C-alpha cells in the first residue's frame, strides 16, 4: 500500500484525525517515556515497561472509541512508531492544526478510509 514512510505519514495522521485522539496518544507516549526514563535513571527496571504499556494502553482504545478505526500499528508497526514520535514532535512545537489539515486532506482524497467518527464534522483548527 505504501512505498515509503513519506507516503505513509499522511495516512498515519489521517488515522488520528481528531485532536482528542492525538492528545491521548501524546499523553500515553509522553507519560510512558517519562516513567521509562525514570526507571532507567533510578534502576527501577520495571518502570521501563511503562512506555509500551501506557503508550499503547492509552492510544489503541482511542482508535476504537474516538476515531472509529483500527490502529495503524496493526499493519505498519515500525512506521507507526516513527509516525507517533513525529506527530508528537509536531504537537510539542505547536503544529497540531497542521496535523488536522494533513488528516483532512488525506481523508478527502481517500474516502474509503473515512469513518462516521472521523468524517462526521468539519475539521477543527483548519485556520491554525
């Protein structure tokens, strides 16, 4: 389906079209990363598992409950991990509105990937 990560990233963002989905991914990944780093620094190795546990534990349900789709990581695990970090990096830099535009544009061109949840209302923040 995708020949490169560059082709994949707009799809990845489209599967996270709603700001709430992106915020939940952000929260899970950043919290899990912080606890994992804390575990490494303090020698509490059990905390290292926080990254995948919190990251996926918060992210995956948001796809079913908010977006109405399946996580992209089911089909493209490594590109999805890279996409998550790129998406979160953009959010850290205040570029969430740009992510909404990328998602809306991709879904406009690929109606087969629209769901009742991700296409039910106009994209918020298009002017951002």
